[in-house]
């Protein structure tokens, strides 16, 4: 009986997620590490304490490659996967404008109580771009 209730709760919870969220959660795009990344950002989620690391390979101010690693939940995985797809091949200035709201919209929505998970991707991308800009400045000064 308890098993049946647990199964039903799990199915009800899964129904809260769009097909796109489930697709990106089950088959996340761009997971991993870029060994020669020139922008790396690591952020923690103030709400749940989960961590995200984002790697960027930037050439001529365009994001040539992007990969991520996360200890976040399924919503964080889906959001990061979608976020990396949205910025790949785009100018750095476009990636800087990416909001967690835009990522959630591209996923056909996230439950309200899971919106904080999508913030991880946005913040990690910004942090990686700032890291890239700092390194570029240092190189220019040398
Ligand atoms: Fe921490 Fe979703 S609960 S990222």
C-alpha cells in the first residue's frame, strides 16, 4: 500500500515537468569538462546549497564550446543543459543577457518551487564569462 502511494506521488510529481524538462534531464546536452576552457565559473545555490561548474571555450568573443558539471537536482540538470544549448555559438554579449526566466521558458516552464534551480546555470555562465574577461585583461596588460 505504502509502495503504491509512493509510486503515485512520484508519478504526480513527474507530471509537473514538461516533456522538454524530462528530455534534457534524461539526456543532458554538454555535460563534462573542457580541458582548455578559457572561462570557468563555479557557483553555489543560496537556497539549496547545490553546486554548478561551467566551462567555456571562447574565440573571437563567440562561445565555441560550453560544458557543465552539477551536483544540482533534475531541474538544475535540465536548466543547465538548455542554457548551454542556448548560448553555444552565440556572442559573449548575448550569453551575458541569458536569464533563468528565458531558460525556464525554453523548457516550457518549471514548477515555481524549482525556479531557484535554474538560477544556477545563469549565474555559472556569468561567472565563467567574468573569469574569461579577467584573464583576457591580464593577457592584454602583459
Ligand atoms: Fe538544488 Fe535544484 S534543489 S539545484
